[in-house]
């Protein structure tokens, strides 16, 4: 297999495990983490200030074989994120919308205590992260939990946050919980050109960052507003209001087309907001609503 600048790191290592030694030598210490695994060769070279053509030549000329024991020891365990001390790891079980039960909370607490975790951290993505696990304990912790890892890193749909909406909250105007569960089931972990976050709010208070997230959905008394292109980070961006007062039964179809358009038109590692800056909002609108009116779901 001949690698190119768009080849993903995980595919390079899978094709020839020996290349992991080369990648670690340029500074990629966390080869097992989702963010590194889904990075392109070009992105990895840029991140580590290394000439991309030189890296490509070295990877393509590498002798076929297994990675060294030293490199294997530095690989990141499944579903774990290396911590600041460069020694311990954090894991975050997937808890859609942060809604769980007392038995699950006890299980998480028991696992954290059993393996001497430093703490349990409630994250901004509505997860509970067990922080400070030793590498050899990570897989055992996952087995004890019996839960899927949350996609906390990588070029994929990271999290689908949703507020209590009409299920629990007195201010809720739309059912953000049912919509959130459905979007989580459809999209959580889906590979995309860059990281992608979704937030559903049941009212205009926007408690789940609907106006500052890649895809934001906000409930009103007449339906849902849909925002696209928001993000935080070094270059924060407010989302663009794509449509107002969408009937709840139409939301999933519109979201499907938004994500399809993003997958087909974004450059590698380009957030949807930057894609909109480049291509304009009107092109997305035309694609997203090309099939309207939808089936008679309002009846």
C-alpha cells in the first residue's frame, strides 16, 4: 500500500505496524488516541513541524514488521485520554445527555475507587470522566463498567448534548430529550472531516450552547430553530441561523442533509463553520431544503 498525504494515521499503522516507530520518533507519542489515529499524514507532519514529503518517503520506505516494544508501550489504551502527567489516563463512559440512574453512578464510583482514580469529573459534554487511571488498569476498568466509551476526541461527532426540555424542565417548549436520544443514536462517533458537536435546547435559553456549536437546535413555542457553524476554540464563531420554527417531525431529515452536505464538501480537518465561510450559507440552505415539503409528518 502506497501512503499519501491524506492517508489516516490509523490506516498507515494498520497496513504496516512498523511505521508506528517512525511516527513516534517525530513526536507522535499518543498513537492510540482517537485524535491522533484519525489525523492525516499531512496533518501529523504539520502538527509536529515535520516536512510532509520527508515523512511520506520514510513511511513508504519502511520495512514491513511489528512496532517495537517501546513504541507499543507508549500506545494509548482503548477509549482513554492521556493526562497532563504523561503517565495516567482518563476514560469517559458514554452517557447520552448525561441522563443515567443510581445503579450506573454506583458502578462508576466503584470502578474509580477500585483502581485508585484521582477523581471523577463531570465534563461539559454531559459525561462523567474517571481521571487518573494507570495504563494497565484502563482495559480492566472498561470491562468492569460494561459501558461504551464516549467519543471525546477525534474527527467525528464528539457529543450530542441535550437539556431536560419538556421531559423535566418547567421552561421546556419542545422535547429535546427524545430528539437528543435519536440524534445520539444516529450520529455519535460518526467519522466526519473534523470534530463535530451537536447541542439541543428545549427553549430559547440555549442551555446546551445551541448558538455556539457546530449544529445547534433550539426549541420555541412553534417548533425548532436550527443553527450551523458555531464553535469555540482559538477562533470562536457564532452559528448561523439556518431556519426558524421547524416542525419537530422535519428536524431529523434536515439534520441528515446538513451532515451529508458537510461530509461531501468540507476539506480535511475543516470545521463546518469554516466551510460556510468558504462556500457560503446559501449553498447549504439550497441543499438542506431541496426536498421540502417533506412527507406529511405534521398530520
